[in-house]
C-alpha cells in the first residue's frame, strides 16, 4: 500500500471514529465479515464494538441474504468434499469446491450461526467448536458415556444469557446430553427423555423448527394382544431441554427413509409422494390443548421419477428469508426447487452413492459468532 493510500485510510478511520456510536454501528453492520476482522485490529474501540456478541448476532441477521451454505458429500472413500452454494444466485447456481479439512478422522456433526461442531473419531470422539472465519476453536470436555450418540446439535439459548449449547441424543432416544459453557462448571448434563421404544423412520439430520429439533420415529403401540408401530415426530427444545411427541396423520404414508421433515415459512412439514413424479408437502398446524392437524399444502412436480431413498431438505430458515428452497437429493443429482416461484434447477454431483450426505448438510460460513 503506497503513502497516499495509507493517508486516505487514516483519514477515513478518523472520520468514522468521530461519528456518534449508533451511526458507527449502522455502518459496521453493512460491512462484510472479512473486513470487520481487519477493522478489529485498528483500535481498542473498534475491537470492543465488533467483538460484542450482540453485534455479532445483529450482523448475522443483517447479512442473511448473503448467506453461503455448503453442502457436504463424500466424494472419495474416507475423504470429505465440500461445496459452496450462493442461495441468492438461484438461476446461476453452481457448486464451488471448498477445501476445509480432509484428514485425521475429523467430521462435521452440527452447525449453528457459523459455529461448527467437529468430532475426531480417532481421538475418542473428541468434540470441538470452531468458527472457520474468526479461526477461534474450543475443545469441549469429553463426554464419558457408554451410549452411542445418534445426533449432535448446536443451538442458541437466548432465554437467559444468549449463549450456545451442544445437545446430543442417544441412539435409543432414552438419554439427552447437554453442554453449555459456564464459569462455575464444565460438566455435561445427562437427562432422561420420556420417549418410548421406537424405530427410526428417517436418517436425515434433525431440522430446527420453532426452536425445536425433530426426528421421525415409529412408536410401539400395544392394544390387547396386538402390537403395531405408529409414526410420530419426537421434538426436543434444546434451549429449554423440553420434550414432546406429535402423532403423524394416517393419511401420510410413512416408511423407512421415505419421508423427510422440513420447515416451510416457520411451520413443521413432512414430505410424501402421490406418484413417482410428485412430491407432496404436509404442514402441521397446532391447535389448542395440544391438538394438531395435518394439511397437504404444497406439491412439487418433478421431471423424472423418484427412486427412493431420497433426501429432501429446505432452506434457509424462515427467520432469514421470505423464500423457501427445497433441495431433493438422489444418487448423483441435486434438484433445487423454489417453492414460491416454482423454478427448478438440477445440478450433477460427484458422490459416493453409499454415503450421500454427512449429518449436517448446510453450514453458514460468514459469521462473527463465537462459542464463548
């Protein structure tokens, strides 16, 4: 940088710092995250302002239209491949390879607001929380348990102190493991769930809808001498650590790896198919006294026939955008469908058909949020 550029930069910074603080905040909220990291080094005032957790949250909200999601797939055995997708460029959407890590047995298990939960299976399933933008990484205490953890999630607990939690669910759904950073203790909390004996109906990552994570299960029911299994949605409010079970309408055809749980405009939804070329979306409406009603609200007409198993996702979350993109993944193809405009785009991918996605298909990688 030449002397003229240096002088101009100093003059611009002097003018910025002489403005009222509320004006400075409004300006900084418009600045891309990579430049904010550089600005933090300018002076203590900017460092304190940009490092504030509430500023990081406000910046995340104000840049929701520029969110970048990466979908993760296994391209070669034992090697993870990563691709980025810019949601706002729907017509020209394409995959761009992103290399983040590929060795050492480290895998991505969950993500929230730019925080990534990593697990190192070669080191006793050690867990780490990191932000790839700020490069801050925290090693979590080991979870001492004989139970196998089926799914991990990271969630913001905004009820008291605006901090994040890590929550794990055991394979049998009888135990829930919770960790939250605290000055007085660094222990995991083990909670017993009210969920009864059940079978897995969907292996997809549990979506977050209305501050709850959801799984599709088949619950064992005994009537006299007869035994059968009825589909239910198990829900966990990870912030409050509260549990709930919702029955699925008998009009929805539920079977193993046939249905997917989605969020559409803030509502919990479940997919089903009417024909090999049509995907239906059922919306759950909660009524008074915990009653609920399912209605078939959307359908997607496909150009080619569905061959199960398929994996269906929706993004972004309703608090980020008014639009909803449905992603249908089958073998080596991704179908992106704009639910409002009914536009669609198919992208071919190089993928190991046996391991299509990791447990965490979408990650926000443009955030200042940190764990502590």
